[in-house]
């Protein structure tokens, strides 16, 4: 039994839901993200947020998987500040929906001034609505600088309890600074551009299993929706105990996510739409 | 965590048995990638900062100090500290472009 706390199921097939259920997935959480192209209007986000909060939970429930969502404009589409503000004005209405856990995945992409301003405005929305926060840290050479900018912005904002913030996509060079600030850290299992399972297990061995989780971040790109159960297999092969495996793949995500009253590992009864 | 932090549960010999073939394959892939570049027709650019970054990382991988993965990631990272004026595209390159 496991939770995949970061996966973009709108980009995955129903067969993936079936395979994940067969591998033991009981719950997923799906942050709002970039579709692979820039949406031409804010109305496109209105439909996307409806998909995340209405359609996708039904699709998941058919396989006994509880589906939850995070709402935001992803940093990859945040370079147009006026457009981003138009989308952000829609967020509060969706935060009260029954499967929504909070604001995410917000953060930085190329570490621009506008991305940072939009990130700070998202933090304020989360603070005003007492929401959990899921944060995307930048890719590759931008990750170290971006993670520092993000952590400094959170500290300067100062209105959100760090224990209610998950900073995702950490790697060897960023995990310690996140944990030292009292936040949770997510490790994304990607074939090439983030953590392999082997490196994620190394990081657990070096930094422990407190306030840390693993996820697939499966999306429309090069990614694997079964990355979490495959990492579980690797942890067994590396000699880790069943207790540690359960903690990293189930107990930890459940503990963080349950800070939102909307999280449950029990999928609603399937409905025919 | 039920095992001491910093210590893998398995001993060195078992970890070698478990991971050697995969590591061997990855080392060969890197070597073959560099060979491929040598065989390819030259362009007007003599070097590429990304390939230079890989060569520099290999030096780190071969040294005797700990935290090689972390130090390689740091070596590929943008060392600047201030946000940039505007995003120059959406995609990162994988290594920092020296200014």
C-alpha cells in the first residue's frame, strides 16, 4: 500500500490508474502544472481546475484511488504577471472544493523576478486561506539558486508554519537546507533529470526519513507512474526494513497531507458519469 | 529510521554485487558519448559548456573525498544569487553557462 503524493494524472491513461491500483496505490495528489504549452486565456485554467476537482477524482475512484488536487498557476506560466494575477484570482473559489489540499505546485522555474513576485502572491493566498503549500523547485542548474530564493522568500513572508510546506524535487545539494528550515522535502523519481530511486535511497540513508517523501511526478514527459512502488522494491533490495519503507511511502505523505482536513486514503464510491 | 543515519544497511561487498553492473553500464555510456563527439564532424564551436561540465564532474567523481554527487550538482549550478530580469525560455540546460 502506498501514496503517490505528486503525480499529474490528467496526462496519464486510465491504464496507468489500473496499474497503479494493482501495485498498491491508494491515494494520489495532483498539483496544478504546465500543460506543455501556454494556455491562451485564463478561462483555460478555469476548465483545468474543474478537471482537477471534478473529473479526475471520478476517474481515480473507479480504481479505488483517492484523488486530491492542489491549485495554482505553475511557475512555467508565471512570466506574464497580469495573466498570472487573473488566474490567481480564481484560486480561492477552488480551495474550498472537497478534494483540494492547498496551493501548489508554486515556486520558481528560471528564477526570474516576475516568477518570484507571483510566488510571493501565491504564499499570501495560502496564508489567507490557511492552506497547505506544495512547492516546485527549479530544474537542473537553476535548482540550487531557486531553492535558496524560495526559502528566503518564505522566511521573509513569515506567515506560514514551515511544517505546512512541502518543498519538492530536492536532490543531494538542496535537501539539507529544506529540512533545516523545518519544512518537508519531496524527492521526485525521474529517469534522467531529478532523482533516480538509487540516489533517493542514498539521500534517505544520509538524512533519515523524518519529513521526507518520494513521488513519481508522472506527467506527459519522460516519467514513470510506477516509480514509487519500483523504489519500494529497490529499498527492499538495499536492505531497508518494512517499517522504513512504509514510513517513506505511506506514513510520511499521510502525515503531511492530513494537515488538510480534505485528505483521505479512502476513495469515494465510484460513480457513473 | 531503523538503521543509523549515514550508514547503508548493506555492507560494501553486497552493495558492489548489487550495483556494479548498472554503474559499469553508465560509465561506458559516458565514455561512448565522449567518443561519439570526437567522431562527429566539427562545428565552428570548439567546445560546449555542457560537455566541459561533464568532464569537470568526472574529475570530482574520481577524487577521494565524500559527497561526490552533491559536489557535482553544485559544480553544475548557477552560482548567482539574484533573480534574473526575465526568463529566457522555459527550459534549463543542465549545466551553468559561464558568463
